[in-house]
C-alpha cells in the first residue's frame, strides 16, 4: 500500500518533470499572468475594490480554455500517441494510478498558477489578505478549471490525438460560453456571478457592483454543484474507460 | 512441462482483420525466440501478454496469471523492452531509471539506477538527456529499464532492430550473460533469425496469427533439417549444376569446398548421390547429414505449412 | 537543464511578463474620477475619500464657475483633516476656476479629494482626477524580479562552467 502511494506521487513528479519541461511552464506562467493581470481597474472605491476581482473574468476564461486544452491534450494525447502510456504500463503501475496522477498533476499546476497570479490582485487592489471574496473568486476559478480539465481529458481519451483534442475542447468550451446566455448557469460567467453575488452580500452586506440580481443560497449551491457534478461524472467515465476498456497498441 | 508463458486459442481482431487466429503459444524458462514475418502478429501477441490488448477469445497467462485481469501482478515480475519505445526525452538516463526503480519498489532507487547503467555500459552517459542518445544507446537503456526490477522474465520486442552489427552482438552476449548469471528468462521477438542462432534454446514460429510450430531448437532441427546434406566432392561447381536440375533436390549452395544441399527424400538421395558422382566422373570424398541454422529451420517450416 | 538555471529562467520570465503587463495596463483608458456638483454653498468643504489610486501620474483639474480650492489627500492627510481640519495635501489648486496640476502618486492605496467653494456665492465646483501612465510599483517590482532571475540564471551557468573546468 505504501509502495502504491509512493508510486502515485512518483508518477505526479514524472508528469510534472516531463510535461512542464522548458519552455512549457514558462509559457503557461506568462499566459496566466497576462490573462489575470491585464485588466483595467473598474471600481475605484477603496472599500469596494474587491469587486474588481469579478471584472475581466471572461478574458480569463478565454485563455484558461486555450491553456487547459493545450496542456491536458499534450499530456494525455501525446503520451498515448507516442507510446509513453505503453511504456508506463510495462511497469508495476495500475492504470488507475496513471490516470489519477496525470489528472492530479495537471489540475494542481493550473490551480497553483492561477491562484498565484490572482493573489497579485490582493496587492493591486489593496485587499486584506483575509478578504473572503478573494478566496471565493479562487474557488470559482478552481471549479471552472476542474470542469475544463475533465472535459478535455475525456475528449483526448476518445480522440487519442493531441491536435484534434486541443481544437475540440477549445471549440466546445469557448463555444458554450459564447452561445448561452451569460447570466445562465450554463455559462461560467453566470455561475461565477451567482457565487460572487451571494457571498458578496453575506460578507459585505451589499450586492457587488454591477450585479442587479440578488442570488440565494440555493443559487450559489447550484452554481458550485454544476461544475462539480459534471466533472465528477466525466472523470468517472474517463477513469472507467482508461482502466477497463482502453487498449494500448 | 511447466511453461512461463501459455496462451490457449487466443483470438485478437482489429475491426474485420483477425491478427491472432487461435494462437497457442508456449514458452518455457530459458532464452526463447518468437519469430515470424512482418505483420504475422508478433507485436500484437506481446500486447496481449502485457495486458495492453484484450483478446476477443481464449486465454493468455504468464506465471499462471491471466494477462488481462492480473496484468499488474505479472508486471511486478517481468521487464519489457518494446520495439518502439517512448521514454521521456527530456529526462536524463539516471533520472528516468531512478523513476523506474521507484516504480518497482526498490528501496534505494538512485543506487539501483546507477548499477543498471553500469551493467549496460551507460554510466558515462548518466547525465545526458535521453533525446541525445544514439540508437544503440537507446537499446541499452531499454535493456537497463527492463532489468532494473530484477525480473524473472524479460520480454524483448525486436531488440536488435536499427542497431549496428557490433551493437547487436554486444546486446545478444549480454542476454546470454544475464541468463547464465542471474537465471533470467528471455522471450525475444525478432524477424532477424541470425540473431537468435547462438543464444536461443526454444523457438516459436508464428505465421498469419497462428503458431505453426514451436519447440527446443535442437528438436526442431532434428525434425526440419534432417534433409540437409554436406558433401565434399571434386569439382563442386559442376556437381551443384547437376544437383539443381534434380527434382529430388530442393536447393543447393557452395560454401568453401563443400556443397550443402537440401533434399525432399533423404533415403532416395542416399542412393542417387554416388550414382551422380559416378555419372559426372567426380570423386565423392565424403558426405554427411547436418543440423540446419534457425533460418533454415524457419524456412523449412514455413514452406511446409 | 540544471535546476537552478531553470529557476533563474522562470523568475526572469515572471519578471518580464509582469513588465509587459504593466506596459499594457498603462494603455487602458485613463482612470478618471469626477467629484463635486452643482449648488455648492459658499465656504463649503466636501471630502470624497475611499478612493483607490495606483502609483501613476495624477492630474488634478478644477472645473468651477466660482473660485474654488481642490486638494488630493493621502491617508495621513485624510486623518489630519478629519481630526483637526488641517490640510496636508500631495497636490493642490487654490483660488482657481479652471486650472490643473499634475503630481506622482507615491504609494498604491486609499486617497481622498477635498474640494472647497472659496467664493461668497453658491456655484458648481467640480474636481476631476485622472490617473495615467505606468504603475511605478509594478515597474520596479518587475525589474527587480528580472534582475534576481538573471543573476540566478547567470550564476548557475557560471557555476557549471567552473565545475566543468575544474574537472578537466
């Protein structure tokens, strides 16, 4: 059991060393910093500056889609097409371990990079380090990252092709955002606004700037549950396919 | 006899194309060869044995364990070198082998990695990225990662492909050495029969997804190259011209001062041989039956089937 | 690639990214705040505080139909005014109707604008504050990060060269 845990962490390390080699991590850091920080300051009020966390979220989503699509597709896709999965499956490693470690490594990288970039906003907006809306925003982003990573993973497992899956996931994710009503929960912007609005009202006793609708606890819970539930479903399907069905030749 | 590898009527198809057609492969301990033409199903067989491909029918076992359902348990005891390998090219060889040693649960993976590199003569390249390796170094690295887990069985898929003759010879000698010193069994797939000549004890021959024959090389040689004769005669060129016109003779060649010829019916040939020599006014100095090479055994078997 | 070399490159990339982003942020439409209004009573003082300013160039403009004063106060200035009604400003315009002045904001934080109808009659007293240019704190931080990254990178390369020469 200990050896299996060790193998899980060893696989995560393998994944990070292989797929974040130069210059991938550097490109990712630049893209993340650019998308998060290249935003104007909309709300000038010092005590309401936390509202700036909500603006520019659409631009963040665009780059997030590209970044996640590229890195997840590269990791899963090229390891299948180039035969690295075949090599790993020659060692005493469980298929589930390989799947879980790849996903965990990629998700962790995205969450850490985006959180680090987002935390610069604490200084830029002179927020209190314990400003709850900062952490709510990070939670909202993490949920969206989870959804994006899960969806891209499924697409790449089905297509087994790096390039096709990058395009397919980018089209799907960005397409959904642009087709659906931005205030609906089908859209990341809609879900983010609901979470932000509800917790903004609770913590600051006022609706966030620019949001006219008052969201309830049910709305906030629904907005958080949707990406969680969809991600969980996709990951279970992906894991079952990878562990029980996928053939490697 | 207990076999390390045993398949029973394995069927594997890709779409409408049947690649393995009721394959019955048996491989005992020792150094075994698995030969067949390109596209005969060798690599697919390896895929089934390693649990990478699920057969549509039949069962395959290694160490008595089912290859698809108990793949994880099997992989604890085997090492594999695939024909087309994908090692992480940004890694140095030491880092790669350290990970592999860790996967096998070795307590001091770095030290194990160093030992493995020394074993295959790559210690000097331990800090080089794998992407800078030559084909020969790649193969040696492949052998190192296959051996690092101290396996009982090592599966090598086309180990000598794309490397120069001295590299091939060195690799094959290493296999023999490891078998003798550490009692590791090897299962080698190849279409280069000459490579197996000196090292192989057991041979399995696959053709169109079926095992056409298998057994110890000496037994196969007895069965299939009993019809090979080595003849010493004056004027061998004149003699061979006559032999080639005879229906009794399958083929004939000259090597040095000797004529080697394969016949359909050795008993009939025994009678005809002195008569031909007399007819051509040649002196028959001597003749004997010889054991064929693996290549000759293979050709004989394929011709027969 | 050696670990320290890679860390040096990563730090340099972070700094360079931050510098580029700082330049791009300065190209956004200027931040403008307008305070004040119509019918300001004569002698009236109005303080507009709780304004977030970044360390950029500030332009204070008075647009009034009566003589007016306008001041930009930092946190200390705001405290001083609210407690003792003493003015300590970082930018000021006094006895003007249409005038402007520029200054540099030193530190990112909360600021206030104090306006005063300095005349004997009611009037429209407006102050317009515009922030533009590069955010200096980001510029200095990114240059510092680039420097740290380059030193780490070059130091690591130098160490490997020295180590190789020592071996030979």
